[in-house]
C-alpha cells in the first residue's frame, strides 16, 4: 500500500506531500476537506471531530486517484464533480467552463441593480450566472442560451439540482433566429469567449488541456465578435433603461466601452475584479 496505515492523518500527510509543489498549503487543506467530506458524507463538524478515523482500502484508493489526476493538471473541480458558485452547489465537468470567482462578482453587481422581470444569460455554459440570478430573484423570468448542447445538458442538470427553474435554450449568439429576436429583456448578461487564440500559450495547462476551447477562445482578428453580436441584439431587445452586463478581457475594456457608446448605451461603468483587473462592464439602454 502507498501509505503505512489507514489513519486519516496518514492519508492527509500523503496527500499534502504529493501535492506540495503544485498547490499552496491553503489550497491543499481546502481540497482535502472537500474530498473527505464528499467521500465520507461528513459535514464540517464531522471533519473536525473525527481526526482519528480509519479509512477503508477503497477510501485510500479514492484519495490516490485524486492525487494522480491532480498531478496530471486536471482541474480539481472536474475531478470532484461539484463546485460552489454564488452560494449554490453545482455539478461541474468538462461540458462547460469551471465557474470562477470573478464571474460571481459580475452576478453580484447585477444583483445590486435588480430586481428584473426578465433576464437572459448569453453563453450560459454551466448555467451558473442564470441560476445565481434566479436564486436572488425567484420571481424573474430567467433564460440561458448556449450553442453547446453539452453545456446545456449540464445547465439543465444544475437547474434540477438547485431546484431553480431557468429555461435553457440552444441558440447561437452570432446568428440569433427570429424567435429570439421578438423577445424583450430587462437584463442581458454574458460571460462570452474573449481570449484571443494568440494567448493560448500563456494559459495554464489545467485550463488549456481540460476546459472547452469553444468557451474560451476567439480569433485574433476579431476578438470582440461576441460583444458586437450581443450589443446588436441588445439595442433592439433590451428594455428602455434595461441593464447590460459583460465579463470582459482586461485588455479590451476601452474598445468595449467605445462599442457601447457607439450603440447609444448610457451609464457605462467598468469595474475591476478582486485581482485588480478590469473585468466587468455595465451599461443601460437609453
């Protein structure tokens, strides 16, 4: 066996030693707690109280499989199969991007200015934005669009998991059909693909090798393609004084602001994320 005994603390030492060169001590502690609580169906109190617990052989093999997959740069959230976003526990796998803290900040900003009768989330992915808003505005009519049928299947699973009804629809934001062109919204929000392909070499391996490229990258010669399409739609389909929210690439904040002004949007504001990067834009329809 790869550990000398079945003690929980021995397995913890093995886990920490194997991963110490890949993650911070804080990250290791957090992952360890999530793994053990999931495997043993423990809550936080159980985790604190059962320090002398003896693991089964299958428990140990379960832990070792996490270690091997983490050492191959697979994201923890994909291995774990669940993640927390805006207070919601969501299924998480390769069908969609991993929900991130900066996207939680975008949702929090939209919540500040709500409620809204109707909300649409373009490029919804796992459904995290749409479901996060629905959790705060249960009376709102919330819809999520995505071109990926895989992502939509995950989003629908998350709708059931959270017991929050959001309508998830297959649609291409770059080619919106007539049915969608008739709908009106009080809030349009999106975290679209925005990383130029030229930046792929600088992307972390755990992102580049595992997360869906369709949700990450845009062509170098047209990096704002999704923003342009959504703005064209929003000008006709966002209610007067309705709000538009985008997550953005920090390098393109000025260009997106210019697009918003050109289209006649008002009250344009850029916010930085917790890392100090320009990551979000808000505007209103005039």
